[in-house]
């Protein structure tokens, strides 16, 4: 199965192609250049694999949350390609893709994962996950957006007395506030990681195999909030 995946929800613009049991990828930290980069990345991957767009079997896309323009771009590119090629689409949480980038070695495999993306305006996008037996991730709480100091541990007793892995730009932006909400110092923390298309592809592949791809128009963005900027009064209050 030849699968294309894209994610442009954050500062990272990335595309990945799965074919012949391999994954190749392109990724660049390029804020405000995603629209310029994403289609050439896709064409470069296809050329490297010796495939044409018509050889694709499905498209996976990071559905957010993240930057509004980035999330919209990824969804629109995925929909446009899928409509033109009559392909199914699998939307994947960008927070889940980020969580999949947490360490999967013996020392960290059983640790719950907190994926955090800086949402600006004093807020953070959060998602809590755990590793599955297949080496992927599954959510253990709803994704949310809000002040870091108000993040609440999931209502799962297994995660209340353990060390977490923390990944994502929200850690660098709100490290102290998030650390205060955790039951112990993280066993691993990296604020320089972003959702990547290779992770979107890995999470989507089993769903494609089960026939869970949807029509392009059903692939919708997830913003978690509908506000993109503070008002002047809110800025003065800060």
C-alpha cells in the first residue's frame, strides 16, 4: 500500500511516503513557508520512490490542533489531492503524532506521554497518551487547550504516581507551570519536538488496512478553540 502523509500544524512542515514496507520523509522547520514547501516535498518523495500521484492508495493528514493556517493548509492539500485522485483520507491528531515521537526504549515504554504544543496567548494544546502493545499511542484523556497551570492529570490512577514523558513546544514555553502539575519530574522532556508526517503515517496505516479511510470532504480540521488573537483589553490585562 502506497500512503502519503502530511502535517503542517506547527512550525514543522513535513511529508512522508510509505511504500514497499519503507517510509521516506521530508521535514523542515520553516514557519510561514509551509504553503511554499509542502507540494514540492510531496513531489520529491514520489520521485525518490519512483511513483506517480496516481499510484497512491490513500492520504493521511495531521488534523491539528496547532496553528490555524497550518492546520487549514494540511487539510486543504489532503482534500485537494484526494478529490483529484479519488482516494480515501485518514485524519490523525497532531498531538498523537507528537506523542509517538516520545522515547520507546525499555526505560520509557511504560511511561504516560504528555504531548504539548504552544498555542500562544498564554495557552497550550495538551493531549495525554500511553504506548500500545503495537508500539503506537492511544489517548487516555480528551485533548484540550487552556492555561498550562490549569492542566489536570487524567482520571486514571496509574498515571498519578509515575514519571511522565513530555514532548512538544509547550514544554519550553510553559515548563514551570506544566512541571508543577505533574506528579514527579519527567523521566524525559523535550520542548524541541514537533508533530511529524512519518508519525501521522504510522498511526494512519492500521486504519487504512482496516478500511477506515473516509471521503475527502469528511476530513475536517480540529482547532480546539475558535480564537486566534487577544483583544486589546486582554493584551493590556496581561
